C-alpha cells in the first residue's frame, strides 16, 4: 500500500492519502483502505471482476415483489477497458446500486455464499379464497462456504475492534458489519470536494444470521 496510485492518468488514494505498506486483508477492511481493494481488483482482472458483479445480480432488477423497481447502474465496468474503472468500483465509486440490489448482493455473505431473490410475501390469497404460493427459484451460489466464513470472521473483527475502537461491539452477540464512504459525483464532472455518501451494512448473529441491515 503506497498511499496513492495512478491508473489511466487518474490518481487514487486512501482516504487520508497515507501509505500502510504491506498489511493483511483484515486491515484493508478495518481501515477501509482503497488501495487494498484496488489491489485485489487488479489481481482478479477485468473479466473475473465483472463476473462477480454479474453473478451478484448488480446491474439487473432483483425481482422483489414490489412495483416500479429499477436496476443498478454498473455500465462503467461493463463497457470500459480502463483499469481505473475497476479500481474505483472496488471501493464503491463510479457505479450506482439500489438499496435492495445492494442488500441482495451483500446478503450472499450471510447466506453461505448464495444469492437469494428478496421478497415481502410468501403467498397471495385470491378473491376466490385460493391461496397461491409464490416461488422465486433456487438460490445461486457465488462464493464458497469457506470464503464466506472467512469474510464473516473478518467483518466481526471490524465490529469488535475497529469500529469506534470496539466500543460498539455487543458482548452477547457477534455482528458482522462494514461501513462505507464514497465521494458523490459532481454534475460538472469528477467528484464533489465536500459531499459524501455514507453507508453501513451488517448481519447478525454473525455465524447464524437471522437479520440483515443496510443504512445510508
């Protein structure tokens, strides 16, 4: 982690511009290091990086049983051959997702690496009194069970030790979570210098999830 890198004449840096040197993946998550996830995106390569976004359903409607759903916008990485687009997408910039689309994608970590179709109801009672069960098909596996377990352990460490230096941890329950901060695009080009998009995602109990939450 050199603190700053230049890709396609664009400079990417950590939030504070400081270098961390060689750090484990846990610190990439705990300190929200842009260069850490950019490094991973580079190792994956364009095609494999895109394949994960596609498998997670980003860029499509989720199929949730609500009207007027729209899809996320990931055209930056689908159309561009430039490394910088993939690097910025790795830490959440240059793309746009709906909250439901994001919770479906991140929910794969809480569902043993499988992507589920979100829904609000299980069945509809017709005027005739007949109950019609609704079906959304089988979940699709994106990550291995072991990969999700490792990621969950790291996200629990984020809550227990990194967030507010552990002051937010819950002794009686493990919580897997991650905060996010992204610059907001400026209509005149580039990013705003003083506007940011803040988010929080978590699932709990971490090792037997029953609840998932997304705040922004």
